[in-house]
């Protein structure tokens, strides 16, 4: 199936919602286990005012070659009710992005997390390998063998690479042309980042500016790519802040040890659409809020895993 021509999905049937939630919970646990800084942030948010977390979206990076692209993840999710929400293209990065909206389910007023809260949007990016140099294509194809992408969800849940770990030489050569590609080659289907839904928080963190100030004061490095930490959509209704990725010392297949970027965490606040401004606060649902992604903001937020230091 071509990743740019995905079918619409059916709604939930039977007990499949519980299974989907369990899979997403497994992906989340793997992400938190592999990224101690993200886990610390996740715990800090919950420790302030005994806050309850819900998720705006989960973001994954894939590589479009021999079945490893967007559809390697989206096909499973669409079987469980996710539907295509929209697409973005980033020609300079040779990256295409698809976001999926979650199935329509009943969420308790106090529902939170993956137990009984709103299901997260799923955002999946893919590197357009055919647009890269021949050398980069050869590096990628050396590791990603045909048919392996069928195990993408399992790989993301376990946090294990489907292909062999790359050598430092291959990693660094690919990074010269595509840092995205090098990141994905080493980390595979491990979740690239999660985004906490600020608009569902109840206390001081219900204002994204308070989130920004809190983590600045705690000494975390925030993404200021594009000039500002707070990324605001053109319509002013989508507000985003992300931390810079943590860095891990890793060993490559050739025994070389280097420090590379891992995953990060983001905060998203979706404001109420103008046509729903008179809806009482306790009656506001997700569909009353600004939907989708913002091209410019998404571009800058992807720089949270940049290999070089911010200016």
C-alpha cells in the first residue's frame, strides 16, 4: 500500500479499544524507560498539584523504503479506528508527515492518561529515501531489508531495532545529509516524542506559559529554534513548547562509543475555536478546540533532536 493513499478506517468493535490502549501503553512505557529525562519531566508534571496527564499526540519517525514508511505503523492503527487527519511536507528535510485522528470514543469527564482518557493523535513522519543521494540510499538499504516493516508496532512496543545496529561510520555519513535519517536508523520505531495536552490539565500547568517558565526555572533546555520557545500558529489557537532532546552515550556496531540525541517531550495547548467561545468551560470537548498541526511550528519542533547545539 502506498503511504500517500491510505484508506479510511472502521470504528471500534468488541474489546479492541482495550487492546489498542494496551499497545499504546506499552509504547509509552518503552519510551519512558529509554529516555530518563522525559520520564523525569513526565513525573514532574504529575507531582505538581497532583496533576493528571492526558496526551495530545505520539510522534514516530519512519523511513520510506521497502515497507518501512508511514503505512508500516498506520495500517495497524487504522484497523483500530484511527483515521487520516491531515498531511504536511518538509521538502528541505525530505520528510512527509501524516497525522491520524483517534476513533470517536466516550471519555469520562475526569478521564486521563491511556487508561480512560482521550486517545492521542498519532503523527508519523517518513524519510523520502528516493530523494537522497545514492550513498545515503545505499547505507539505508544495507540495514532495512524487505518485509521487516511488518513488525513495526512490535518494534515500537519493545523498543528493539528490526534491523542490525548501524556502525558509527554509516551513522555519521548519513547524518551529513539527513539527521532525521541517522536518528531513525539508530532508534528505529521507538517513539520520537510525546506531547502532553496542556488544555486538559487542571491547575497551574493549564497555561502553557506557566509550563515554559517552570521548566526554564528547573534548568531544562527548551527548543528555541525559529527564535521563540513558544510556538504559536498563524491563527493563534495552537500553542506548543518542546524541550530539547536528551543525549545518550551509545555503542555502535563497530564498537565505537558516541553521544547522540534520543527522544524529547512536548507540550501542546489547543484553544477553543471562535465559534464555540460561548460553550461553558465544563462542556468543552476536543472537537471544540483547534485541530491539526501547524507547518512552521512542526518544522521548528522537529529540531528538538538536532545534533548540534542551539545558537
